């Protein structure tokens, strides 16, 4: 075997005999190559690496002399070169940077090695401008026995992501700061909520005060409405006659639009209300309507002291069409209406907010149970009319189109445009809640009760009676308090002969001894005196007092009245 070259060492190169050690063993080595221009070796480093016997005998090995280079400065002063040099690991025969010399190792027994001589101090190596100092461990270097190349791992460690840093900062934030922040946000929310609630409360209270809905406190809106109600009021009014084409019978109602106070009302009139025919004879309202209704509007004006603008004849088929056109209605029903297959009447349930179709609305509006008073059936008709008004379009043109779509032939005194405009206005009042429905109370003899005169006729239909115009015969109401029917007939004949318009006041609740003639307006005093003379009574019986709103002068016959 050639002991100058290891056949298994890929890095082995041709060696030359360069001398013998003190024991007579040959020493081989590589012929030193001339350094390339600009390249310098670290002589101090080689002396430290190869300046002693690798077998540990402490003898200096013979090496060829190389150009002296300045020794490397101490740690902290050495600069890095452009190329990194790594120290040779123990047990290997070559350098990681470049192959220096290869010395074969012998297996002969080794005598105890004396302490190694200190290596000669190398001159400090001047830093080369192109070299970077080799990193060294504190307190150690290539001469340190514990120094190994694997102790240095030049690994680039990536910086932490910014999001991880933010999360870490949030995590390390103190609990006190987080609690303070939560408390501050909570206080801000509470303050904002209190401010919003305060604004709503103030706005609502202001509206209620303006509308006069606060107790014991009148607002400007209420004062304005009260002032308007106290003065002359303008009302638009029509009369509606509902004809039941299946079972027969009629029902009458007045639709009132108070233009001054911007309120609406439905006044339901019983069929027993006494009215006068064209020939002056008395008749019940229901009978007069069934006979054709001619002159009924004027008769109602005479009885109620109103000015009705037109007549709307509404047969039940057209009411059904109207309800279907507005999409059905919703109302509270007080009774369940059974179905009638023969008359094709559907059943109607009982309860609040019942949805009624056209046929169901007609069945409920015309239903009157066995033994029920007429007022019950009129109240159901009022609910149906109110439900229809709430569904009528608020625009006058749209409401007119709805009326025309019913296909009904209206009375000549009431065209589709007039009716549509009135229904639209009443519908707006109903939607806003400024609407009322009343049943006019009458006595068994067909005359109005005192309560009806005060609360319905006076307040809803026209207030104080001012229907009599200049040059027209005044209306005189006659009330019998004598208990003698013949006396009333004689007084009525005297008034008709005197040219007065007679208004039947019926019978008084109780008799009284003296006759009394009252007037409400000072302008009617002269007429009241003339009425007293017509009946043969002295002027002293004439007094100012509260009268029925449907008459200029009211005569209450007492037992002292003696027909002339």
C-alpha cells in the first residue's frame, strides 16, 4: 500500500516527503502552492491549527515556511472576510475552507505526552478591506479546546409577523385597562340612550301639549280647535239609504264632514224617526224611504235643522262591490251571523278584528237578531261604514274611480266626483281617529229625545239651529205637557194656519201647569212673540232659554192652554 496516499480519501492529493520526525518516522506533506493575487492566508491560524503534533506528543512538526501574515486581532477586533473560514473539526485530515496539509496518523503506542509548549505569539494581522471578521465565541477561539465549528449555526431567523405582535400586545394589556375601557364604553352608551329617550319624551310631550291631550293643560292646538268649534262651522253632509235587496228593509245614515274642526261622523237614523211627507202628513222615516224617498231629504232638514247636500241610495249588491274594491274590511263583530244557503249569505264569526269580504260585510250590516232593538242593527251598519271609509283611498281622484267602479247609478243631486271627494275626506278622518259614530235616539212617538238634541243634533249635525233664512217661515216646535191629545191637535192646526213650519216635539216627560214659549237666539224673540199671539197667549209666556236645535221657537203646552 502506498502510505503516501489514501485511496479512499476523495480529497487526498499527491504528497511529498518533507522530512522526518524525532522518532525517525517520515513526514509527508503537500507542496505549498503560491497564493493567488489578492489572496492571503491566515498564518497565525495555521500555526494554531497545525503548529503541534496531531498525535499529541507535543513535538513541533516540520512545516514549510509561508509568508508571514499579521496575526488575527483579539476577539472583538477581528474583521470578517468576504468568505467564511471554518475551523477544522478534530479527527479529519482536511480543512473545510481549503486543504492545507494531510498528515497520516500512526497507530503506534504513544508515550505520555508532556505539556505542550505555548505557541509563539503571532503578530497581529492587519484587517484586509475585503475580509469580514470571523465570528468567535466569547473567551474562546480556534486555540480553545472546546471550540468546534458546529457550535456556530448561521441560520436566518424570520421576524415575527405584525399580526402576531399585535395579538401579543393585546394579550399582554393589563386587565385593569381593559375593564376601564369597557366601563367607559358602557357609560357612553348609557348617556346616548338617555339623550335619545329624553328627546322622544320631550317631543311626545310637546305634541300632546299642542294637541291639548295632556290633562289639566290646554295646548294651542286645542284652543284653536275650541275657538273654531265655538264659532260658525261648515259641514258637508249626505244621507245614505241602504236597501236590502234580499230580505227587504232599509237603513239610513248621515255622513258628516266637519270642515272647520276637521272631524268626521256617522249619524245613524232609526226608521221610527218621524218626518213629514210632501203633503205635510207625518210618517216614519223607514216607510218614507221604502215608498221612494221623495222629499225625505227636505223632511230630515226640517226635523234636524240640517242642510243635507245629497242622497246616496246604496243597494246591498253595490255595498258588496264597494267592500271588494277596497280589499275587504276589518272590524270587531259583536255577534256571529249564521250562514243562509238559500239567501247565499256566508257565516260571519264573532270576535275582534274579523276580516269581512263583501258578502260577509253585507250580512253583518243587515243582521238583526230575534228580539233585538233596531239600534243594534244600526250599530253594525256603522261599523261596516267605518271599515269601508278606512280603506277608501285618501286621494279624491282615486276615490272617485272607486265609486265609478261600483257601477251604481247615483242620485242626480250627487255625482261620482262629489261622492268620491267626500268619501276621501271622511276616510282621512277615520284613519287619523278623528271620527265618531252615533245612533240618534228617538222616542216611541218618533220625536227626538232631549239627549239627542243636545249631544248629537246640536254638536254633530249643526250646533244651534240657524237653518231658517230671512223671508222664510220660522220653524216652531210643539211639545205637549197637558196630557190631552186634543189640545195638541188644536195647537198644531193653529200654527199651520199661521204659516209656520211645524216641528213635532212629541210629549213631555211630565205635565206642567203653565204654557211656555222659549227662544234661544235674541234675533228670534220677535218671532216668539208672534207665535204667542197666534196661540192666543200673553207676551209674558215668552222667555229666553235653551231650545231644541231643530226649531227656532219651542212651544210647551201647559194645562192652562185653552184652544180658541
